[in-house]
C-alpha cells in the first residue's frame, strides 16, 4: 500500500511539469486496468505467503514431533507380501515397488471397468429406447436399481453374497479345464511354443491390411459410390490369417493346466475373487449411468434426421450406425468422460474387500509400516490426479475429433 | 474415507502447530480421556450388548481416567483400525492409544509416539481348520493366509515364510474381524494374528471347536499403551497407571480389600501405593489418591487380566508370560517410592 501512496503523491508533480497533458491521466486507483492488476498481484502474494507458511509450518512441526520425513523410504525393503501383482514382486522388493504394483492393479481395474461399463452402458442405453416393451422395461429397471444403490454396498454384495458362497477348492465347479471356487476363477494359461511368433506377426499384418483396405474402400466410395464390405473383410482377416497360420505351423501353443496341489491350484492363471467382485460392481454400477448418458445423446438427435434417413431408404441398423450414433456421440462424450473419471476414482473402494490396489497396498500397508503419511498420501493423490487428467485429455482429444467440422 | 479425513487432520495439526497445551490440561478441560481402541477384539476392547466397552485395553484407559479424575467412567472410547491408529494419536484426536499395539523400534522412534509399557506379552500364531490335520506352520506351503493390513503380523508372516522357503498368498483386510470372517468362510486356509486376539476372534466363528492354533509362535509381540512424543507429564501418568496396577497385584491389594488395607495395613509399600505416604501424586500432577482410585474402581492387573482374558472370561487364557515376575512371568513394575 505504501508504494501506492508514494506514486500517487508523485503524480500531480509530474503532470504539473509537463504542463497539462492532452488527455487527462486518470488517478492510478481510478484506472480499472491498473487497479485490477494491483489486486491480482496482492492476491497472488497473499496466496504465495499462505502456501509458504503451510509448508514451512508442516516441516517444522514434523521435525519437532520427531516424525521422519523425506522419500528415502521408497528404496527400503518392504517385507510384506501382496496377493496379486502384474509384475515380479517379492517380500524383498522395495516400498517403491509396492507403489508400482498398486498403481498397475489400479490401472488394471480401471481399464477393465471402463471397457465393460462402456459396452454394457451402450447396449442398455439403446435398449431403453427400444420399441420392444420387454427390452425397454428391463433396461429401465436395471438402470433404476443399480444407479440408486450405493456402490460400496454393491461391492459387498458381489463379494460377500455371491463370491463367498462359491465352493471350496476341493469342490470346485469345473468346465473346459477351468475351475471356479471361493479362491477365484482359475483357467489354463497359454504357453507359446516355437513358431508362435509367426502367428503374432500374421495377426498384426492382418490388422495393417484391414486398415489399408478400409482406407482404399473409403476413397473408392467417395469416387465411385461403390461400397465394399469392410467390416466383414476385417473380421475375416484378423481372425482368419492368424488361425490359418496357427493350424499350418502345427498349433504351437501349449496350455499350462491348473491342478489341485496341497491347498490351492498350481499352474494356470488365477483371477482373485476380490478383482472379480470389484470389476462386476464397478462395471454394473457405472454402466447404469452411461446408459442414461447414451439415451440422452440419442434423444438429442432430432427426429428429422431419422426420418430423412428412412426417406432415403436406409435400414434401421444403418440409420443408427451412420446417422444417429455419430451425432449422439458429440453429446455423449463429455459426460462419458466424467463417468470414466468416477469409475477410476471409485476403484479405490477396493480397500474395503482387500483387492490390492494403490490405496490398499501403498496408502494402506506401506503408509502404516513407514508412518510417512504426508509423503504417501500426496503420492497417491498425485496418481489419481494424473490418471484423471490423462483420461480427460484423451477424451477431450477424441471429442474435438468427432465434433462437427464444417466445410 | 475416515482414513483420509484423519490424514487430513494430521496435516492440519502439523500445519497449525496447535496442541501446545499439555495433554493433561486438555484432558482436564475436556472432562474425559479420549482413548483409541479396536473396533472389536474380544478380551481387549469390545462393546458388550449394552454398548459398554470391556477388555484389558479398555481397563487401562479406565484406570487412566480414575487416576486423572478419580472417576473411571470419564473415558470416551474411539474405535480405530490398525491403519488409523498412529495418525489419530499424533493428530490429537485421542490421548492414549490402547489398542493391542506392538512396540517396535520404527514405531517408537519414527512416528512421533512413545510406548508407555507392556500390558500384554503376546506372540503371533496361525489358526487353521482342524480337519486339515496340520501339525506345523511349515506344512502351510502354497496356502492362502488371511491377515489384517498395517500390522506387524503381516511383516512377521512374510519374514517367517521367507526364512523357511514357504510360498503363500496373503489376503489383506482392513480389520482383524474381516480377516477372521474371510478365514471362517473359507477364503483362506489359515488366519494369522497375535494368539490372544486369535483366541478372542475364534469364539465368534461359526464352529469354534473346528478351529485350532498351530504350535509355532513366530514372533514377540509386546503390546502396550502409546502416547504422543514430547509430553513427558502425560507419558508418566500412563506409564505409572500401568505400574500401579502391577504393584497392587504384587502387594495383594485388590478392589475388594483396598478400603480395609487403607485403614489397617502397616506395610509401607501398601501405604505408598494408596497415597498415605511416599511420593503420592506430586510428580505426576495428580491427586494423592490416584493409585487408590485406580485399584478401587478398576482393580489390579491380575483382576483385569482374569476378568477379560483369563479364566473368568470366554477366552480362558493362562497367565503365561503375563504372570508377575515373582510367579514366573515377565510383568515387573518399578517400585513406588
């Protein structure tokens, strides 16, 4: 404030020396631009001071109370086991590794949940607008039930009421070499043998070929109006080519069959019940919201568009695919993004049933073993922030791509 | 959610630099001791059907209240899970943590807390279903084990299995109760925790007689009350509350006979305990009859033990390591003089 005073004190002198300027200069505090600048600088410095005080106080107080700070603990040996890990993890790994294991498990459940919820949500959303009374009512019933029950209760329902009542390992339900029991879903693991590389190459080659064909077909249609069955060709290529290669190279894929040895099944791949319960609950819950978003999007496309398509003689399926959905997507994508973000953040409820996600492993066990709450919690918050920002960045990019581009 | 709130509370407490007033003054002003306990471990801290907290850890809190206020009912019990407990204590949400907490070096030196003694010497063991016919923990190779997260139990198990080359899958839950239920419903082959807690949780299982403990005790678990670091007055009060209960047992002073002892006893040790002589309450900033109130209202250590975890309780545990030093155990209190 003092500088403000002095400058205002100088001004009259200056203007007096220059002898009546052509346009009378308003007083400093009467110029709205300068005034707002002053207030912004003031606000910023107050904010800066507040944050500095918070950080400085925190550090001083932590030191006073004899609480260890810093990120050194990340390299110390963790010494505890984790039920499920996508990477090699043993008790001898570091606390830093527990962070990675938890992070990967969180990403896994988020991606699995987003895919399942999107598919289920789109089907339900379209179904709710169906002319078929039964289909429409079923969809409405589903949405109203699952949207209105708290997610945590749904997780408990799937975990305690459904999966806990499955039989013990010795009485597993068996089908096609897979087993279901209260320890999870266990199925044979594919083991690639010599020559399987060829099948992989074939698969990617087929994808590349399909892409080229799609491009060519689009160009041809624009030039000549002739259509080409792109979808069928793609499916044929992507499935057919690797399959033919697989059969001709003598089926170079072994299976590691699970076997009951001692307490549990050995071999194969085990999907733990905590993952299944969380996945079911998250997908089913979020799908109900996505369905409503999709319904809103479809209803936002004016009826005249559908009528015009019908007048042109397009089939119902084609109308939906080519006219309605592309326009509906423009309305659907922004709220869909928030549903994806919700699902990712809701996955932290995993800790309630013991699925080893980031919150359970890192902000749970690691925090408690090291006692470094501030470091661990801020790392965890940073992860969710980063995941959410990445999701919304991607969705915004996609949204911008599908927006109406006027020519 | 609660966990996050508490973490935020730590942050806030650390930020504002509050709690400059001593814990004793804060407690007196509030009119109650806030005591962190488990959310339900039979024998140690569990609410009965009328909502009254019962247990060995609960009795320690009641004894602190008796010493401070002369009234053992002036306690507010706050149930916490293992992950929340230290944060709750450091942030000032509770005054004493009496929640089957193992005394370890890291906890004592890096968390900003102090352990005020050992009110139960425990060890970690494994529960299994008897029909599996297991004789030893070493036969658990390949087993799935249910365990509570954020406990020394989790680490001891990992160390023991690693040292013996046994593979296992841990399934980790927030509370010991959840872990025990998961074991009971067959999610795990075994459930590991401190043996005293295992004995308590076993009584709640569908068929307690079908569950047994394996013979190995794989760790030392000295459990005791914890206070914030940096407040020696309060630290002393909690420490000497426990010591007074031990000394009372050693001298044969019980809640039933203390009034008689007060008027009749000529033993100088008893007189010092009751506060008729000796250091009284001066150094502790307490009333002179603080120890008298503890024994009168809560009882001595032996009484608390037998009523909560010993032969008068459903747990029926022997005194074992928790017998007094002169009866073959480890419980030993410095003299009151």
